[in-house]
C-alpha cells in the first residue's frame, strides 16, 4: 500500500509540474506562431498560394466537368449550376473562399 501511495503522489506531482511547464511552452509557441503569421512576407505568400489554388481548382473543375458530363447525380449538378449562376451574376468577381473576416 505504501508503494501505491508513493506512486500516486509521484504521478500527481509530475502532472502538476508538467502542466505548468507545458502551459508555458504552449504560450511561447502560440506567440511565435502569431508573429510568424503576422509577417507581411508570409501573408503575401499565403494569399498568392490561395489565389493560384483557386485558379487551378477552377481549371480542374472545367476539365472534370467536360469529361464527366451528365454522369453526376442530379443534386450535385443542381449545386454546381447554382454556383455557376451566382458567379455569373457577380460578374465573375472573386469569391471569398480562403479569406478570413478579421
């Protein structure tokens, strides 16, 4: 019984000390990640990657839709049609995918 009590006390002490050290390290990593994300070069690179990704996705969509044709379920075809109509009503304006409202 004495060994169990000693073991449980050691686990409890290790947990308390570990969570304090872990929390400090977490806060440190969080601050460095925020500084990294606020860097203008990183933001520009992320925006250009998102833009090129949207362009590639659009090209891929057109090539796949040409090859697939009418073999998609009606519900999917209706959603795609509504997206096409919405983008044509906006005059081909950029979508807001991948952007954050801060």
